[in-house]
């Protein structure tokens, strides 16, 4: 099982690279144009961030030109498992070696980002041809472009030349016949334009080599494993074509799910250790004999490098890979492979592997505990630099002016940042998320603010307000003020997000993570929030200016116009008074007539009463 898994992964990498090369070389007429495509297939996961904008924009244009073509390709076709020409294992290994060299020379910092782009693209695959979404197609192309731009041109050309040597000249024409010709040509033209942008941003020198750990328990366990399993390694027919055969009874989409788990695991590996493993494989390929077996020393170095890589990844992620492979590998596969070697050597290798696995797992647990302890260190150990405090002070003042234009002045003659103002700032700073689009930390940041806020007496008033006083950043001891401590806590919160790659030098790794977290807060998020506040202030000031001009214009009317308006107002009042009097005069006769009638009736009653009394007498 261990042998089969190890070989499956090694061959899987080779086949994936060769298949990608085969697909991309389909429309390449000559070596001068095909080199960048070969490089793209060779190193699918690394690139410098400095090229993000220009190469990203070019990738979108490439997507416009090539996505129609991408939808026509049958990505589930088993042809991509075949050799691109005559089956020549050792010659193909030379091409794979050049790809490994190129990957080791690239910047490992963006390995995670590119791996995650591929993982996301796998998640959006749909349709009978297995094509990813347009957005993910663009993202993957951009990642590949950055990979190539992070490697010197000589190493890119070395990949192209080695792949050309094993590719049959008739492959491109045949592959082109499987799709719509005009769409293919359009995609190729878009690719050439994309290639020019990538070449324009290409580095001249490779990144520094990896720092290889030594003297650790995994290295000692790797030596024991190598001693126990090297006879078994020499029993294997490494030149067989069995490793190019599809897994029995499994479709391409089913197998892709297992590959996706491997990509996720790769994204969580330590960048330095990954580069060290690539360099160990390159060295091991250099000592391979005619039967495809490397030297005992290089075999041991490769085992140690792989063990350290696995130890740098959480156990649950490793088990996801194991379980996904168990679903797609039929039981007949290990039985078949076991039948081709000496059973005693295979059993000895298996026992050695189980012991090695236990050591790796123990190191994995120890690293996880060390990382957890480091990530929960107290906040006060992060002391902000003066430039960091200056940036925080500048942005906080902008938001104070934005939220309360007149500013709330405390008893120390300094602005006071209220909770509302700080929450406004935090929203503009993406909730202090460690990565664009990731989960914000608004609630946690607000709790930090509440823990540091104090009641401040408002100047010229008997009232108080709750907030953080923004002392001038030139004040002595400013690094210990509530504002500085607030942003120190915010930086501390996002340090663990940059501390995922597990280096054996925990202190150095912690320092790198803190540097990246501070860079994120003070050079990305706060400037972004400050730019927003400045633009809003400019807009408010502009609107206030317009209102002021309108009022001034209203007050500046000519004197004759004002007199005319007053005259018209006076005349209107007089007309209203006349109308009121007219209405009153119309009503008075009616009232008087009614009173006369009532008086006459009263007199008549009195006369009748008097006559009645006379009759009685």
C-alpha cells in the first residue's frame, strides 16, 4: 500500500504535467512560441504578487479569447493519460526533472494562492466536458502566468526543450482536430498576447534555495525506513507503463475529487519544506540508474523531505487524502503491484513505513501544539513601530472628522474616537480580514475597543463621552496609549492566519507572520480606509460648499427685487383684510333682521298675555 501510494503520487505528478503540456502544445507550431505554455504546465502553483494586477488583467483578456475553446475540450478524455509520443520513461523523467527544477526556483510564497485557485476551479466544474467556470478559468490562467513570471527565462526554456524532445510532431494537429478550429486559433492568439505580458514581468534570478532541516527525529526515522525498504525499491519495475493506466472502474470526475484533496493538502504545506522536497527529488533523479532506481542516500533524503512535509499539515487534511484515494483505488491494484515484487522485501518495507508513520504523526502533533501555543501569546508582546502608529493616528483622525465634523474634544485638547466612529473605520478596512474576501473580525475588534475605551470629560461641558483619546503620535510614550494598544490587538488577531506554514524554527516563523500581519493592517487595510474617509470628506465639503453658495446667492438679491417682494406681500395682506371686511358686512344685515324678528315675537307674546289677563278680570 505504501509503495503503491508513493508511486501513484509520483506518477500522478508526472502525468498531470505531461497532460497539461500536451493540451497546451496542441496549437503551438514551433518551439519559439510554445515555451511559455510548457512552463505553465510545469509549475502550476507559484508566482510573485508584484505581477498581480498586470498579469491578472491580461488573464481576463485571455479568458475572453479562449473560454469558448475551453468549453469544447473534453477534459474527461482518457487521452491525456497517454504519453505524448513514443513511451520513453527515462526521457520523460528528464522533462519532469526540468519541471521540478522550475518549481523549486519559483517563489513559494504564492504556492498556496495558486493551489487554492485550482481547488476553487475544481469546485465549479460542470457539464459533460468537465469545464470550470469562466471566473475560475481566468483565475487559474492568472496563477499560471505569475508562476512563469517568477522563474528566470532560462529555466522556462529548459522545460520547453525537454518536453519538445518527447512530444510527437503530429500531436498538435491531432488535438486541434478535436475542437473548433477558429476558436482554437482565437485562443492561441489571445495566449500569445498573454505570453508577452508575462515575459515583460519575468524575473532575472531565481529565489533562494530552501533551508533543509537536519538532526530531527523525522530524519532519523527516514534513515531507518530507507534501510528497511531499499531492497523493495530495487525490486520495482520503475520503467513499466502500468503507472499510466487509468484506475479500474473509475471515471475522470471521480478521480479528480481525490486529486482535489491532494491540492488542498499541498496548499497547507510549509513553503520552505515544499521547496526542499522538490530539490531533494531533483537530486534523486540525478542519481537514477538504468533501471530507474535512485541511490540509497538520495532515497533517504526524499523520504525525510516527504515526512517533514506531511508533518507540516494537520492530520485531518492528510486523512482526507487517504480516504479519498481509498475510494478510487480498487483492492485489485495493491494486490497486482504486490505480485510483481519479492513479498518478503515488501513486508519489511511496510513494517518500516508504519514505524516511520508513527514518528511523523508524533512530530505532526508536536508542531501543532507549538503553533497553537505561539498563536495564543499575549498581545502586549507586539509593539508597533512609530510609522504604524502614525498611520493609525492619521486614519482615526480622518474618521473622527467624517463622523463628527466638529470633533469631540476631550479634557486633553485631543479628538476622541467614539465606538460608532471606530466601527465605521473597521467596516471601511474590510473588518480587518487577513485576506480580501475572508471572514471579517468586526465583533472582535469592537470588543477590543470596548476594553480600552474610557470616559472622557468633554471640554467646555460637564458631560462625558466614552471613547479613545487620539493623542498626537509625537507625544512621549505614544506606543502605550489606548489607540496603539487597540491596533496592536488587531494585528495580534490576524497573526495566526499568516502562521499556517509550520517551520521548525518557530520563533523565526512567528516573526515572519507578525511582519505580514502588520503589513496587512498598516499598508493595506488602513490606507484603504483612509482613502475612503478622505473621499467622503471631500464629497461632504463639496456639498456644504454648494449649499453655502446657494444661501449666499439668495441673500445677495438686488434691493429693488426685495422692495418689490415686500410691496407684494403688503398688498396681499391688505387684500385679505378687505375680503374679510366684505364678508363681515354681508353677514351683519342678516343678523340684525334675525334679532328684529325675535324682538317682535317677544312683544306679540307679551301683548297676548296682557289681553288674556284682562279677559279674566
